[in-house]
C-alpha cells in the first residue's frame, strides 16, 4: 500500500474512533446516541481483515440485550459484509442480524441508534460472553465481550430488549452506603482513624 494510502487509512481510523467517543451534536437533540460512548469499556479484536472495536452487549435485564461496537474494514479494494453472530465455546447465544456491508476502508458504527442488533441467551450483567462474528469473505472473529447494564454512559443503547414481559429490569440507582450513622454522628474523613484513647492520649507512664 502506498504511503499516501497509509496516511489516509490512519486518518480514517482516527476519525472513526472520534465518532464513537464523541456526541453527535449537530442535530441538537438529546438522543441516547448523541451521548458520549467510551469504546475502552468494550472489547477489541484486530486479527482479521475487519477490526472489531469497542464491542459490548448492553442489557436492561438478564438474558437479552443489544450488541454495539464498531467494524472497520481494512481492505482498500473489497466490500466486506458482516453476516452474523453466534456463541462460541458452548455459550448459548443467538442474534438477529441483518447483513451489514462495509465499504473498502469503511466503518460500520453499530452504536448508532437502531444500528445495533438484538442478542438473547444465558447471560447477565457482569458476564463476559465468547462470541464469533462472521463475514462474507470467509473470515470470522472470536471475541469475549462484556455484558454491561443499560445505565450510565450506556443508558439508552439497549433498544432491542423486550422490557414488557421479559423479566425484571436492572436498577440503575446508585448503591447506598452500608453504614447507618446515628443522630449527630458524622463519618470519619478519609481513612484516618484516631488511636485508642483519643488523639490527645498520653503514653502510659511505666515508672
């Protein structure tokens, strides 16, 4: 590949990374996909012709979620189509995938609104799932993806889960402190603890 093409390729990947990491602010609406998305929270795999970047499953409840991430086509000449996702190593995972053609040196952002796809199986938030992504050039990519809750920076990315009758949804409320302070009692600042007998206690006179 010529030096100028390498420079253009690097610029294209940099632009794609920025597109994932920054809000799409031009429309002026507060859609879920207009909010920051941090690819570092997902998984990356770059061993095939198509790079898988920032992959994760965003779930609102156990057993169902939305696969998101980015697919970068490294071929300068061929359109490569993403054709499907399946469980790997005995993982019970199924996905509803429509073929996604990726232009030469192109990028498919599965984190855009309605561009991810539904995934169901035996999983819950906090799990890592071994999955295989298939492409029409005969290659496939095996990758372990995290299952994250539809909360915080991922809030609104799970648009595939059926929250109506599919089970209890995850609670996004922050956990409360495990210690209950009594009336007028305040917590200690930092990790500093007073020695036994109080801060002003004198050493015992042994004479």
